[in-house]
C-alpha cells in the first residue's frame, strides 16, 4: 500500500518513466519492465543552520512547504532572531546564523484513490499524491555495471535567504528576490506543464 500525502505545491511537469521490478514467481526470480506517469511537484524546504569559519556546526530540523509553495523559510525567521539573541550573535560575530532554502522537483504518482480525491476536492484544498514506490526502480548502466536507483528528486537551487551578517532590510531584499525569482520560474514551468496535459 502506498503512503498518500497532501500537498499544495504545483505540478510543474509530467513524464513517463520506465521502471524495472524484480519478483519471485514459482521460485524463479523474474524482471518486469513497465511505464508509469510521474508528476513532478515543485517544492522548497528550509533549514536554520549555524556556521563558523565557513563550516556548518549544526542545523535545526528541516521545514517544508506545508502551507504552500515557498513557505518553508517563512516560519524560520522568528527562530533565527531568537537564536541571534540567545547566542548574542551580531553582524561582526564569527558565528553566523543562516536560513538556507532549497528548491527542487519531487517525483510523485497519482494513485487511483488520489485521482478520485483530486477530481472531487473543493477548490483551494491540497491535492493528494503518493511517493514513487521504493520497489519501482530505474535500470541504469554506469561504467558497464547495471544499477537500480530510485527516481530521485531534481535539485534546482540552494541559497542562503537570511543571514545574521545582513541588516533587516538586506535580509528582506534577499528573501524577496528569492521568492520573486522562483515564483517567476514556477509560472513558466506551470505553463509548460499545462500544455502537456
């Protein structure tokens, strides 16, 4: 049974991927190949990290886009401000508190149950998806050797969107630039995704 989850992040593209699965039938191991439609959600995640001398000392838990696309970093600015007060970090300190945001495309599938839900859900509600099953693997040849990796997410960016080295206005400008850039990139990707439906 697949693990269903809800997301308000947009589908930016669709692809048909070929997978290979191995199963035992009658005591004999057999390989089956099949195709599956993959939906790619564009999401972000963010983490509060502590850096000294360019090296990460520690990072807090990762936040996701639970409240919508590009919302992961928004909830961390209060944590960042509390951290700089607690540790008395200033713009001149050797310890730097940062919020780092990553933007990526995540492969998911729309099961029959999810499709039924998505067609009947009220407008504005999150859509339902499932992760690509772990046993669904790509078959790839690398240096003459066949390997079976999972279909991986596609990393698009990793950027510092808030830093204790910057002023409040500079941080707002960095965060605003990041949001505008990735919202604009999303608009172009969504129009491509819609044209392939």
